[in-house]
C-alpha cells in the first residue's frame, strides 16, 4: 500500500527524488524559529512561542494546506488572542480570581475553556488554525500585554507575507 510520497523505507520517496525543497524549507523554518526564540525571554511565554513555532511548521511543511492560508493563520491567532484575553480577565483575574489563586485546577479548567472557545471562535469565523489554540491557552494562563499581542501579530503577519512572497516555490513536504 502506498500513499503519496510514502514508502516502506525510512525516507520519504519525494525527499529522495527532490531533497532541495525539503532542505531549503527546513532551513527557513530554522531561521524563523531562532527569531521567535530570540524574543521569548523578552516579550512572551513558552505556550505562545510553541503556538508560533507550530504555525511556522504549518507554513514551511504544508504551505499549500488551508490552515496555512493568511486568513486562517492571522485570523486564528487573532481569535486566540481575543479568547485568551477574555478568559484571563473574566475568569482568572475576574470572577474566579480568588479560586484561581487558591486552587490550581481552576486555572486548568479555565485553560480548557479557552481552548474550547478558541475552537468555537475559529470554526464559526472560518479561521481554523490549530496552533492558535496555544495562543489562547498561553494568554489565559500567563496574561497578556500589548507587547505580547504585537509580537504574536507581527510573527503571524510575517509568516503570511513570507508564504505569499514565496508562492509557488514552497511545496507541501508530506
């Protein structure tokens, strides 16, 4: 049985035929990942960086997929930011602030609610981008600042612009 590009061996058949695309797109992902990590200690938290790293994976590994489109890439993270801010301010710092400070599981539940609301928000606005669930979770748990929001939006806009500029040169690596 064979699926596109897949073989029974260790290496993907498409890689064996044309390794250049795999190598170039992976090196570009290294550069973007390094740039994101450079700012981690200054501006944001690990969950948000993981979400942005996952978005970079989508753009460089499966650039022709629907979830790599600018609308979903940017829109998904905008929904994630909005949901995360809502859950943080209403639940963690608002209605449940005392409970969240006393009981760690309250933060876990609110984090789960953030992920569920992000899924709901992205699906009803047609901005499905799975990594953006991490953005909602990161902002819910760690809070937000203007710097964090600007960092997230700048990263996803840069990824979307890069994908657009590279156009036909990027190929799906699966």
